[in-house]
């Protein structure tokens, strides 16, 4: 009896060993011929295989969040994301991650983020960042634009990108000058204005270029008829400014913001305005036909302050422009024109 049990036990051990060996052989054969991978489906349709599910999905997620790297992309809408099923794939079959990724991109709809600057709810300009949009609104307030209370920022998400401009371009496009209350000196007779304030008209000049610390714009557009330092039959000393010819009545704009420190008639200069910009820097506007601002008025760059004329020692309508620092006249062409 014991002998029979021993025989059966030996047979069982042999069978177990054979089973283990067979299992290892099968597993080895599978490992040799196949590799674990993922079958990828989009909308129920098999589109390929990937060996690294995590890497492919990370690539897709990055595309959904950022598009192709354009900083204006808000997100990409993808309706059908991939599904994965683990499978064994013959080793001679190659994964096609790039093809799968491109199929995802083909169905993606890109949404762009930008900011519309509105005036009375009407979109007027577009910028790329909230910082730029905020700068536009703040700059319009700083310039005391007449529409500063009706300007707003609207964040936009659209599938088509608008033409974006810089913050400075947007400010220039939206700025509207407030109507100014015209404060002029009283007329003494005909075209002469009673002078208020003080002004230095000494002929002290310098050919150097002083650092005035501000940027100037052209007060008018026109033809330069007499340059700095030039002499002529109607003046005894060298020219302390620049003469720009323009039709009588042409609006003269402030070359920079500041305070009017002289307004009125000044001998050979005729009707003249002087604006002080700080740090001893002043700009002079002479031979005007009209003066629109009086002494003590704060003016902003680009504001209309006077009109071209031919008052004082003048042979025709033009603007005589001077740039002075601490009373010394410098060549205006070093800063404008």
C-alpha cells in the first residue's frame, strides 16, 4: 500500500515539474515573440499602437492646454480623446505615436485668448495680454482722455485671431482730447495779446546737444524755412530757433506736456507762448495769430495751444520754435524735425 502511494506521489511531482517547465516555455515563447503594448482607439475606431501610454497622453494633454506653442492660444478643443486597451503585440509591429497624435490634432479646434479695448461697448483695439490692456486704460486716464470713463477691457476667446497692436498704438488710437476751455490773455489792440508771465529772450545759444530728459513731438507739419544759428536781413543776431512755414491758422500743438509760463505779445516774437517742462527745459512758440491758453495753464503733449500766424518781426505765416535749457537756446533739430 505504501509503495503505491509513493509511486503516485512521484508521478504527481513529475507532472508538476513538467507543468512548470511547460509554463516557463510558453511564457518565454510569448516574451520572445510578443511585447505588452496598448491598442489606441479614437471614437471607437482603432488607430494604432503605443508602447508608452503615459508619454503619448502627456503629449496630447500639452497640446490641448497650449496648442502649438503660440502664446496667444488659450486651449485646443478636442471632442474625441483616445482610449487605451492593453494587448500583446508582435515585436515586428511598430508603434505609431506620431500618427495617432496627428489624428488628434486634425480634429482639434484652437481657441485664442486676447483682450479687446472697448469704448461704449464697441471694440476699438486688440492687445495680446491683460498687462497691455491695463496699461492702455491707465495711460488714457493719465492723459485725461475724454473717453477714459467709457473705456473697458473684455477678455476674448475666439477661433480666429484678431490683428493685435501694442499698448502705445492702442492708446494713440483711442485717445480723445477733452474740449479745452480757451483761456487767452486779453487783447490790447488788433492781434496783440496782453502779455502775462515772464520770458527770457536773450540771444544766448549753444551748438551742443543738451540732455533735456523728455521726448518732443512736432508742433506742426511744414517746411523749414530758417534753421538754428542762421542769420538774415531781418535779424541782427544768430537765429535762436527754427522757423517752420505753414498756412495761417494751422493748429500748433504742445511739443511736450508742461505749464504755460508766458502767454502774450513779446516784441519781435509777436504773439508767443512759453511752456516749461521742468528741470529748466522750455519750448517757445512765436509769431502766432491766436493763443488758446493763458499763463499757469497745464497742457498735455499734443494739445492744441495756438495757431500759426505772422505777428511780430515776420515776413510770412510760420511757427518760430525754440528749445531752451536754463535760458540757453539749443538747436530744436537735435530733438525734433
